[in-house]
């Protein structure tokens, strides 16, 4: 026991094996009864759990449930000693500083410490830190740690102790978000324009020029990926042994699939790999850039261009929380397998629950995707500028105009390709972005954040002489026309009364 824990009056674990087996049997029976009760509860509170939902290892309840039984029923505080004064998130931050061995010892100290020290995200960090992507996921991060580790930790997770009467909003929310099914009302709204057989001219005039999202149907029907990548066996044969970037680690695709099949967590690891074509050229020949996005002026930078294409693979529940795409580029995102729910806000509307820093260098979205739906989705209901939403299915492509906020959640196991690009419609935006004074913090996907503006500008001048001047002139003319229109309206409206009236 580390000395730091001595003042806490900790209890040691009873190691009597027979007793333990009996207790476990009893607990299992109790758990089954409680799970039956839970199912009834869940139906009545209006949320549905994933069918793959893990039976709870602990019976953690939200604090509100204490109203029914009184605060003394909560076993949290007595079991934590002096640390009971800390809020759950701070306590978990502290525990994240411990090693696996220390966590294991702590978990034997009391039922409260057992709950905290076995909190699976703590073990996820340990696994990723110690084994990077070289692990075989075995259903929970804690058991994965023990099966990957050769060291003998004192507490093997082979048995699970059911803890009752533990109340915590933080831990309950974390469990709920990992196991909650998307509610039908979160998926119902589909207000994105859908187009099939759109001409290039229409795409530019109706969507790219006015910077509006669109869902394109039927424009990737000829992609071999649509037939080949949907077969997991094929992908595993082609590149099961290749390591792809999944969150903070590099993982063999085969191991990633095994992980994705079993995982139930709030923010699953997500394959998002910008070098997939270089790693597996065969993947590059599985798709072709759709007609609308062929012009990509960043290609003048050759090898020096910022990252621009990604293969995206993830299980249901994985996804991307609210962000704006890098370097003021626009993007397209094509679903090859599965389906994705999209929520998009125009550049001038910061989504509820999102806090960008004033210089735009950082976006804080403190909640997970599911939590965003639970806590903020409803807030947009009565907004004048409601988000653009859709479910994008296999074979469909979403156009994401530059500057638009977007959140995406996979509704099933999904595979997609996304590319960010610069056409002449957003060339000036991108150049402006790259030369911002804090470019060294803002620019992403390249190691040369400071010089990229000069390099890009001069490469464009060489490849397309006069284009920047021509586009600048066009933009100035457009702006002058808009200002004229505006000053006309200003002259005929009375802005002080909120409405407008004709003065002629
Ligand atoms: O998770 C996804 O498919 C969305 C990806 C995305 O938002 C992006 O690449 O900017």
C-alpha cells in the first residue's frame, strides 16, 4: 500500500477463496434480479440501451435517486476517507496518476474505491500508454490490461464485485453514454438538400458558391470500395496486418476490428488515417474523387501539401465531435459502409455546448457526442437557425462547406473516405487563413505551419498565373455590389424599430 494512502483508514481484502466464491454466486443472483428491475426502469424513463449493453458491473445510480432513499444510503463518502470531499472527476484525475498496481491495491480498500479504481477509462489510459496499439481487447480495458500484462498485479479482475447503493451522476452518465441507443427523435430530422445527377455548374452555383451543404446521391456508385470494403474478410486479407492511426495509437486493422466488435465505451477509438493510400496503395484504387471535387489547388504543393485524405473506420457510437475543418478548406465525406448522423451549423452559429477560443486556435467541446445529444440537441429546437441534419448512408456523399461546424456519429459499424480540398471558390479564404498572425497555432496537417502561406501562394502563381488577382477583383466587385444593396436597404428601413418601412 503506498504510504500516501495510510491516513485513509483503508480496509484490506478478505482472501478466503470459498467465502469469496459463495459471495460471488450470491452477487450474480442479485445482479440478475436487479437487471430485470433495471430493464423495467429503463423503459419507463424513456431511454433505450444498446442491445449489446454490458450488464452493469456496479449498480451506480444517478444522485437524483437518493431522493427516494435519503442521502445516508449512499456508500460513496464513507468508503473514501478524507478524499470524499473531492468531486468525482477530480478524484478520477488523481487516480489517473497511479500505476496499474497502485490502482489494483486501491480497489481492495473499500467498495467506493473499488468503483473508482475500476473505472474503465482509467484502464484505457494505462493500456494505451503501456501497450500502445499492441493489445487484444477482451471486453473491458481493465481485463485487457491484465491479459496484455506479464506483471503480477495483486488484484486479478477475473471476478467482478457488484457494488450497490453507490450514487454518482458523473459515473452514471459515463456508463449511460457508453450504452445509450440514439433516440429516434435525434435521427428524425433530415433537412439537407439531397441531389442526384447534379451538374458541376449546378453544384457550384447552388452549393459551393453560396457555401451550403448538400447530400449527393449516386455519384460514387462505380467505386470498387463499395463492393470490396464492405467485406471485412477482404480488408483483413489486404491490410489486416497494417497499422492504422486510431486515436492516440497505431493499431493493426485486424486488432482494431476485434476491439470495435466488443467495445462499449463513450468515446471509442476511431481509425482516422491520413496516410492510408501510402500504406496500402490498393485502398487508393478503391475510390475516385467525385466530379464536383476534382479541382484541388492544394495539389500544387505536391508532397508538401497538408494532410488531406483520411480513411475513417469506427463502430456504432464512434464519431467526430463538433469542429470546423482545418485551414478553412471544404470537404466531402463518402460513406462506404454503415451510416452516419450529421449535425451542421453555419460558420456564424457556434453550436450550443461548444466554446471556441477567441483566436480560433482551440475548440472546447467538453461533452461526448452522446452527451451533446442528451444535453444540447433539444436546445436547438426553437432556434431560428436550426442545424442542417441528415443520415448519410452507404453510397452517399456529404459536402461540408468551409467554416461549417459539424458533428458526426456512426449509427452502425462504418467505413468512410473524406477529403479536404481547395477549389477556386475558397482559394482566397484558405490563403487568408494561412497568413493569419497566429498561423503557427491555427494551421494544421503540416509541419511547416509558418511558411506554408508563402509556398502555397507562389506555387499557385506559377501553376495558375493571374488567378489570385482575378479572384480578388471578382470578390471586391461582389462585395461592393452587396454593400450597395445593403446601403439601399438601410436607407429605406428604420433600424431603430426593429422592422422596416418603405420611405417612398
Ligand atoms: O467522423 C466522420 O466521419 C466525420 C469526419 C469529419 O468530420 C472530418 O473529417 O472533418
